[in-house]
C-alpha cells in the first residue's frame, strides 16, 4: 500500500492506493469516516471530504489551529 500525505489549501490530504477488503470483512456502515466527520464538526464548520476511485482512496480534512489560553 502506498500512502501520500500532503497539505493543500489549509487541509491535510491523505491518499492511498486502494486495496479492497474481502466482502466478509467490509463494514458497510462507513463508521470510520462518520466518526472523523463528527469529531471535526465540534471544532469547525468545514467538512471532511472523501473520494474513492477504482485504485485510490483520498480523504481531506481541515487543518485546525489550536488557540492557547
């Protein structure tokens, strides 16, 4: 598996080669992306974006700046 991490326009972009799981191991609920999206919604109105093609999976999340008190 190849994984590529980049920062583009204030977002962290993670792209990896797509290796499909065997059907019996697939979680059709998409809970991983739903979990990430929900957690980001606490800190920003920007969305988590995902794109899947035949040979690639890409997720883009907003970079969040932490303020100190």
